[in-house]
C-alpha cells in the first residue's frame, strides 16, 4: 500500500517533529551538557551518577514513540547513544569513590569523553541530519 500525496502531507510534519525531538534528546544527553545541567555542588558522585543515568533513561522512555517515524538505523543509533552514555557515566563512576564530590565524577566523565574519537551521540546526530536531508531531496 503506497502513500498518496495527501498522506505524505500529513506524515511529513510528524516525521520532522520526531527528528526534532530526537535531536533535542541527543543534545540533552551529551555528557558535557548533561553533567553541567544536573550537577550540584552538594551532591556526591554516587548521587550524581544516579541522577544522570535516571534522567537519560526517563528522557529516552519519553521519546520511545519517535521510533515510529524514523528509520531502523537512526533508532538503533539513538538507542546506542543512550547505552554508551550510561556506560561512560558508570565507567567514570568506577574511577571515583561513591562519597567523593560530584565535581570529581564530572572530571572523570569529561576525561573519558575527550578520549573518544567520536561519541555515539555525535554519530546518531550525524545520521539524523543525513536522513532529514534525504527526506527533503525526495520531497
């Protein structure tokens, strides 16, 4: 069953909105932005780790329905970005004591992100942008 032009006019704005929400999600879970947005000096590294991972999972769950409007490849990259970001947080947390200041966890997170050639978030963002460009070339 193929889509009519009328169907396309209805679906296209929904798809673009889904891509916008995915870009926003990816930007919000980028580790430097996430750490700076959620850090508070009175938190321990363990508390910040918990807040960071919970926030990522909640934001991902909030955006689950967007997978209906994007390619399988984009959705897999988004899911991978979420998992890799949580993995990096947990890896960094393993390098500091639970009771240390949250700033120590942030230093570890930023040190790990600097070592990455290209983050999973960046890879997902690139593919989202390319996919949107392909949609516009077809339209």
